């Protein structure tokens, strides 16, 4: 959010937790000007989040509209193989 939103932007972080999952929505308005350059952004941050989420059995997706950037992550709160245990 710090890299891509305008300095005075109001960003939203919503965390919803149930008995079985945790869901995170992070939404920020896109800035008219980008705060990163190829020299300051490896573009690996989202890839790293997606890899760590997948390793925990969850998913992470991102999308952007003309005005917003949205990240959605879902994580299971029980191990993947918990249903196989007695």
C-alpha cells in the first residue's frame, strides 16, 4: 500500500475469521503517479505472498481496476490433512 497508494490515501484492510478460514482483503486507491521505479521494485512481493499462502494451503489473488488495487488472501485455519486424522 505504501508503494502504490497516494500518500494521503485511505486504505482498507479487512480481516474476516471463521472457525475454518481467515480471509484478508486489502484495498487501496491507485495513485495518479507510481511511487516505485524498476530500480526500487523487484515485483517479487506479491509472488512471495502467493507462494507462502499456497504453502499453507491458501490462495492469494490480486487485481486492479482503474481506481483500486485489491489483494484477497484466504488461509485455512486447520492443517490440510486434519480431516484424515482420527
